[in-house]
C-alpha cells in the first residue's frame, strides 16, 4: 500500500513541478554548453576548404515521406535540427563576431585610373567582332554573335530567315526523345515581328547595335512580354506579362530577337535544373541528354549549348549562371552585385543575386555585358557604379597580371577536374601572368553564412506561397523551404557579420592580386535517374558541393567568369573560374579571352542545331 500511495503522491506533484520549471527555470537561447569562438577584427579563423556535407539523395516515395515529416512538428523539432548539425549549418551559433553586419554587399567604386588613351568600349567590341576565328579550322565551333553578323552583313541570311529556322528547331526539340526542354515558352508571331523589324533595319543600314538580329532567350525568372512569369512553378504567372524586366527592355532596344523564356529550377532553389512539374519538365544537357544541365538557369545554358541562340540571360544567387554554363560547356558571367539591373525578376534573394549572360564565347559575353551593365533607377543597387569598360581586354598577353590561387581550396574537387584546371593555370602563366599563392580564410564560415542568407531571404519572400501553394510546389522546393525555417534572426545577423569579414579579407587579397582562380564546379554534370522525371530529387550533398567555388562571389558580390577548358573521360565539360574585385569585370574578360585558347578542340554537343546552316 505504501508504494502505491507514494506513486499517487508523485503523480499529483508532477504537474506542479512541471509548472514550476516552466515558469521559473531559465531557458538558454541555444545550448548553454556551447563555447563561443571569438573572431577578432583582423584575425582570420583556421584555414582550409569548406567541409563536405551529409544528406542522402532522396527521390520517389522516400522524398515524399521526408517532405511530409520535415513539415510536421517532429520534423521541425527533431529531424531538421539533426540535419542542421550534420551539415554544420549551425556553425554561426558557436562564433562570436563583433563586426557590424553587411546586409547588402554593395561596394563603392574606387578611384579608377585614367583611361582616356585606352580604346573605347565600342572600339574593343569592333575588334572582337572583326577578329578572325581560329576554332573553325580545328573542327566544330559554336555559332556566336560574330557569325550571325557576318551572315546578315553579307546578305547570306536575313534575321527573318534565321527566325524561321529557329522556330523549326524549337518545334523539333519539343518533339525529340527525350525533349530538350530548354525554351519552355515561345511565340511564333512575336519572334517573326522582331526578326522582320531587324531585317528592315539591315536592309536600310540603320541597325541598333551589334545585338541587332541576334537570337536571345531569358530565364523564366524575368518578366518578358507576352509570356507567363512562372519562375519555374505551376502557380505563378497565371496571366501573360504586360511589362518587360529591365534586361528584356534593353535587349529589345538593342534589336535582339527574343525567342522565348527558358526553363529553370523551380523558384531557383537548386543547382541541378531538376524541375518535373507539368509546365517545365527536366531540361537535358546537350553534351549528354542523360545528365543534368545544372541550375537554376538550366534552360538558358541548354539553349546556348544546343545552338538555339548564342546568348541567354540568367540570374546567379548561388552559382545559378556559372554552374549550368560549366556543365553545358559554355561561358557564364556573374557581374558585380548591382552591375546589371534585377528589376523585373522575382526578388527571391535580394543580397546574393546578380544577373549575367550565358554565351558561346568570352567575346560574346563581353558584348552583352557592355550593353546591359549600367545603373537603373528602378533598381536600388549599383546606382553609383563606375562606367563599364572593356579596357585592355584585347591585350596580346597577360603580362603584369597577378593571379591568386589558394591551392588547398583549389584542390577540393574531382581528380579529372583538378588535372584540367591545373593545366589551364599553367597556360595562363605561359602568357605572362604571375601565379601567386594566397589564402582564402574562413571559407567554411562563408559557406554556411551564404546558405543562411540565401535560404532565409527566399523563405521570407516565399512565405505566403509556402502557406497558400504548398501542395503545388515541387517536393524538393518544399524540403528546401522547410530547412530554411530552421534559421533564426540571430543566425541571419551573424551571417551578415561574417559577410563583413569575408569582404574585408577579399579587399586585402585584391590589394596583392588582380584575380582569384578556382575550378568552376568540383565535378561534372550528374546523371538523371528515371525517378527524377516523376518526383524530382533532393540531393543536399550535391547542391552544397556544386556551389563550393561559387558561394564566395554571391556572398561578397565580386564578379566571376567561368570558361570551358576541357572534357572529362565521359565527354562532359570542365570549366575554370576567374574572380576579380568589385566592378573589375574587364580584367575577368581579359583573362577569359586568353583562357579560351587553352582548349585545343571544342567537342560538338550530341544535341546541336546549326541555325545558320
């Protein structure tokens, strides 16, 4: 009897004890046992590349189950915090950083040297378009802006004839097995209207620019009249767009033929391009249709690599221009934060995203950059940017340039990628550049801080959609936004304190070198599995790894250029990345032009349409 009475007494006291704990016990924000690691203002943390992350690749029923559980109380309290710890996403909580946060990586333009005697941008563009191509003699070469201009100026073809060819190719690639799914919205009448206007201008010798008559597509993230602004979803853009984004408007003013809007990873939430929903489907890599294009500007890269157009426009918040350009073997440029207006694109992550071109060559990227790069009163960032120039881009060599390489960071990639990239660095040295060993500090901190910033900003912007259109989103998007809900205001502020540190470290590095070199992506394009076509997939490990060399540029706002330099044993493209200080895209393009010469032969993609044939 006594034990029973004691048990009843304990049960009676339990609610009172619980109430006392809840009301009187001190609750720590975070673990009370965590030791904070102080980061001094001028004191870098331990060196080394970002760590690899862990998460299983999920698809099919496993992905459905994970998404369901992740959005339950159990998932939010147990499962997702476990993934946060396993992938070091809670790193910021153990750091004591005293620098003021930098919420927008906008950098004032420095004092520039007098370029009065240097060639004007128009002179450089003329030199680029007049230069003889030496790639044709070595076999296949992509058809670029110069090739289109030669056809128009010689009378061999008119923009109208080119437009008819493009329309036929767009019809063909939609019917092919598997479908290319690069351009997901196009309109015959719209294409022909722009082409006929361009044909008239060539006939009357009053062209608008060197983009007049050049086929271009824009990522579906941009508003383009009269297409639906779906941003890779099935629920946005229910009505045709009536207003152009700034970049679309500028391309029209330059006389370009907008052939449509291109496929993308839903809401820009991934780096594969996997988008199985009914309006988009998965775009195919022209070099191997059984592999992904990369993302999130997936269709833009596929369209250029497949020959549908020599120029496409994308956005880059975590490598979303540079990753697909690398996987598809073409050139991708991410400008300095604010250099090209983002007005008219969905503001998914306001502090990490930049606009940039994907092109067949560095010369084409320079031409497009020179037309798009200028302040826009409708876009709050970059209003005080220096004038975009192409100074010294066509210099005969790289003498006087110092190229920084952090070899520990550089080598954090697959063996065949490393081998090709090391040879490309030696090629740049042979042209007179000096290679200087540098240390990129706190790259793991920068990796985690970038993830916190981009996911927190996307979750904030998409919160109404997450609540209202949850079941219309792809499973991967739901998983990513569920993870984003784990980040707190303290995480976000600490991440932006880290941004201040990372930008300061880069300022010091760029006082000693002109550029930083890295591989573009640590691996080649991953394979598409049958289950991906139905449910999509979620592969956090791949997503984080693919962004390894990209995140620094997005997090700090510096420009980056990826240039194809070779191929893997399986025939998939490999690229090198060049990064420079804020507003110095000219030096990127100068190095890129010489880097392009390293690849002795350009392999023809297995899916390629020769529009000018």
